[in-house]
C-alpha cells in the first residue's frame, strides 16, 4: 500500500466519547486486546491511528487524522492540531482517567532513516506495525508502530507514525486507567 498520508502539518488528534464507524477510515492493520474489565482495539490507518477503549457501557475513541478527514463533531472530548507538543488529562464519568502526550518532530534525513530502520525491526507481538509502500520519491515508505502495555486496571499505548516526505515523526503516548476498583 502506498503512503497516502496527509501532510504532518495537517494532522489533528481527537478523543471522542463514542465509537466511530469503521467506514470512516482506511484501516491498514488492526488488533484487539481483551482484559477482564476492558477491551482495546487498535487500528493503523493511512492517516495515523484509531484506538477504541471499552469498559462496560463506556467507549472512548482516540484518533489521529488529517484535518480534512470527515469526522463527527458529536461527543468530541479533545481535538487539537499536532503542530506543537501537547498533553491532556481528563477524568471521564468518574470511571476512566485518560492521559495523552502528543508531539511532532522533524529530524535530519540521516536521523529519520535511523528511526525508520529501528521501527521497521519492531515485531507485532509488542503491538502492531504496518509498513507502507514507497510513494516513488523515496526508497522506503512510511511506518506506523503502536506498542501496547496492557494491565488489569490500565493500558498504556505508544504510537509512532513516520512521514518520509518531510522527515517527520508523530509520537504519542496515551493511558487509559479504570478508577473504580473491581468488586468481588
């Protein structure tokens, strides 16, 4: 699959208090993590990623997508551009704490090649990786890597998305934590 990613300067980061229709995204790779009290679906899309965290009747969806990507506005909790580093921390319905850190970094071409090579060596057992085909201008295409650390009461997700045309990398770290202890 060719890298048809948006310009990194057009990338936005969102959190929705709802699930999103899969038809909204061109999904390249996906995986689901099931725990006793929650599930997490991770999807690598052509723009970036879609994460869906579910706990009982509660659903939170994190999306990195182009500002031109048609997304709903209903039940948007967080929405911002990825041009400057940004941190978010919210408690949703007194049941789930959500934290995220997002940053975009443009690096010299030699550093970018090193980063791409390191990401390319990642294995899917640690999460999910997708290698896009070259767009013809460069010898290699974009790479998306999502690392998931899943625990009983919380999950930490780190994502890396490369943008070869501009030697840029979008990095994010998100954390979903259950606040209400399990009753026995």
